[in-house]
């Protein structure tokens, strides 16, 4: 296949080093500039100080807190809407309700609007989330190449505003009664997913751009202790604030769920609009105060070209075999006498290979996410079969975020420090294995609950299909669902943080956009699976919709551990040298360079801080 005509292109000389992508007037952040980090500067730690002195975060700039508030407003307005989609599409307007979608008080009825059934509702919820996680790869690339981050964030906020206004209109009583609310509603849902996709890949990198302006420096505290003021630790602190506010924003689903249950859709949709309103003001405040990098290009295009050359020259059968990646190296292409345009060097191909190896752990994320939240909308359908006694059925999912907020300090300041004091090495792969096992247990919990709900529902195995017999629900409290939701949330803490730490600390620093793209792709796969299963995410199959993924998750947990357990020993070895200090994550540097992620190829400054998505909730 080596000389096939489809490979013929104009030849480009193989440069020993890729050309600089730094636009005129722009520069790399000091912490990410090897020429600064390797040179002498005032306060630079010595080798001995790097090994012995405690690392502390520096002070956070005001703009960092403001960006966190921006993220809170966007996530709160997003998660105020997302949990309501299933009820709005699936259930009809309740009999005897107020006409705005709220059921009569004192009944076990669920709020509803369109009455289009479970299959359609599942397809809408999963396609909505699929777009929100698949499109950021495109918009992240667009920001790096064309618009810059801040401009695309502003466009995303504008799109968000249109979506929220349309959604409030979809709560109008006349439209609901006439059955025409579906037009503004479906428009708003998919416009919202596009706005979220424009926003999602740009906020956390913009935040990190403000954090990497310093370098490690030895300072003396007021008590006389000499410490290293460390950009990595500063970044860790601001990202903890960032993800805390994301999870608090996720609680807006509580307010909107109670609003749909007791008032109607108009208020449930108005609250996210009100939470959205501060965003334009905050962005106006930030504009002149931010460190903004102009568009400088992205390596993602070359990554796909490298993959294309590898597949065309080697075919699918050579994936994973020795020499597969070498097929895209310019030196190999020239030696084969092929005329293929190459805008990369041999080391760039090695960088791509190393990135795919570092992110192999992401392949196990879809099953964890499915067990965490249920396949498609199955968890929502289960909740409609249980006794609520006035509690909105879709409010129970908030126990996922609540468990994260409650357990994160316990793990970071209780369990992990205790294990270190006892000299028990609980490495990142062991933590991820624990999380995968917990998510499988949570999935089994859903299956057990659904089994008994079918057994005790007056409509049997069709209990979630708008059952009107008797009370319409099984005599099982909806609060039992808090257990699997909480287990799933805690499993995220064991899985996400160490997994992304491994990926970002091992993938070459110029490949962080690819790491984020692969992460988003695997989350999108979970939603694609939910969308593909729409026809079976309905009665009478719900028990197996939970049980099947739980069994698969248990098997994959064992496979994961035996596939990646060698990383724990490697991380433990690295933890003994000067690079180790992210004790909460158990990995080496995830923002700056370390022994594993160094590369001679440098991205444009705008593409340096591509770390994102430490939680699917982002």
C-alpha cells in the first residue's frame, strides 16, 4: 500500500524542529516556559530545597474568583434545566393540575408537559448531552485557531441567553394546553447544548492562564518556616474552588425541581434565566483584567493527519502493533519514497503515541459514567415508580453532587493523609479501581430497587409508563435512590481526579488539547450508548438497563486493574523525587513539566493550559 496514489501529495522537507507557533506580541507563561524555568531567578529553589521544603499555594488573583463565579452561573443555569428534560418530554400534563405542568397537591403524580413517552424522552435527553460533550472538541479547536477563548465564551453566553428565553416561553400555559410548546422547547434545548459546548472547553483553560504567571519560589512565612510558593499548588487550590462551585451550581436542580412540582414550568425555567443574567456583567468586568492569549493555532489538526497516515499506510489491523506510529514519521515517509505533506516532525508523532498511551484509562470511563447515573434516563424512570410524598422525583439525583461535596474533604484531609502516615501506598490506579468497583455496586443498587419496584407497582413491569392504577406507584420511598446516587458521586472522586492526573502528568505538554478531546470523546460515548439504547430504556426492560452495565462494570474493573497496575509502582517511584508534590492527586506535575511529559515541541501559548474536565459535571 506504500505507493498508492491516494497518498501522493507535495513533499515538505522534514525539519528537525517544528516552527514556533507563538503569535507576534504573545509569549509563553513563565511557569510553562522552559527557558525561564531552567534559568536562574531570585528565590529559585535548589535541588535539595525541592526535595525537602513544603509546597504552599500563592495568593489567588481577584479575576480567578470572578471566573469561578462565571462558571457557577453557567453551570447553575445549565443544571437547573438538564434534570427537567425527561419529565417535560415524557409525562403528559397531570390530570387536575394547574395547567402549568404542576400536578395536584397531595397526589403521587409527576410533573409533565408533552407526554411523548419514554423512548422519545430518552432520545432527547441523551442527544442533548451528547451534543454538549461532543461539540466542545470543535469549539475548543475554533478558539485556539480563530477566535480566542474569551470571544468564544462571550458567544456561548449569548447563545445561552437565547435558549433560556425560548425555554421560558415553552412554559406558557396556552402553549402547553394547545400542545405547541414543543416548538420553542426543542429549539431551546438544542440551542442550550450548543451554547454549553461553546462555553465548556474554554473556561477552565482561561482560569489556568491567570495562574501560570509565577514560578516556584522560596519564601519565608511569618512563623519563620521556609517554604516553596508553588504554581502547581496554587493551581490545585483554584481548581478545588472551581469544581466546588460547579457542584454547588448543580444544586440548582433542587430549586427548579420543586418549582415544576408545585408551581409549574414557567418558574422552573425562569430561575435558570435569572441565574444566567449576571454572566454578561461579569464578562464585561473581566475583559480588561484578564490575561488573554490571541489565537495561535492548534495541534489537533496535525494529530488527525498523523492518525490518517497511520491508518492508510498500516490499516486497522496494525493498531497497537510495533511500528504502527512510525508510519507517520517524516523520516519513515521519506525512506519509503512517498510524497506526503508533513507539517510535523518525528518527535511530534512520538508525542501523539505517548498521549494515546497515557489516556488509555479513559476507555473505561463510559461504563463508570453509565453506572453512576443509570443508562440513559433509566434512573429518572425508576424514580417515577416510587412513593414521593411531595418530593419531586427528579430532585433525588442531587445526592450525586451532595456526596461529592461532603466526601471530598474527608478523602483529601482524612483518608489520604492517614494512609500516607501509615506508609500505605494507595496509588492512582488503586483509587480508580476502587471508584470503578463502587460505580458497579451503585448500578447494582439501581437494579435491585427497580426489581422490587416492578414487583410492588400496581402496574407491574409497566410501572413507570404513566401508571394510573391505585396510587400509581410502588410503596417504596424514593429516598432509597439516594444510596446509589451517592455511591456514584463518591466513585467520581476516586476515578476522575487521579485519572486526569495520570493523563496530564504523562502526556506531552503540547498534547493537552488532545487529552481533553479524548476525555470529552469518552464522555460523549456514554451518552451515545444511552441514545442508541433508547428503544430499550423503557418498561419492561429497566431492571436489566441497570443490571447489565453493573455486571459489565464489575468485569471491566478487574480488567482495568490488571492492565494498568504497573502505573502505581511507577508513580510511587516518581513520588520519591523532586517532581512529586500533588499529594491530593497522587501524581506528578499536571500543569508544568516533569520527567514524563517533556517535549521539544511547544504549542502556541493559547493551547498550553488545556487541562479541563476533572469532572463530567463541568
